[in-house]
């Protein structure tokens, strides 16, 4: 009984860690994409002038 509770607890903690890592990776990717678009826009604006 105690062993199965530990297994469930570790599984839940592992699942939460996996979801947290996935969300963090997604947010980092979106932030980088936004920054790249801003840099491209700045470059294009500068090249027109």
C-alpha cells in the first residue's frame, strides 16, 4: 500500500514537471519568435529609409 502511494506521488510529480517544462519551452519559443519579428521589422524599416 505504501509503495503504490509513493509510485502514484512520483508519477504525479513527474507529470507536473513534464507539463511545466513543455509550457516553459513554448513560452520561450514564442518570446524568441516575437523578438525575431521585431528585429526583422526594425531592419526593414531601417533599410527603406
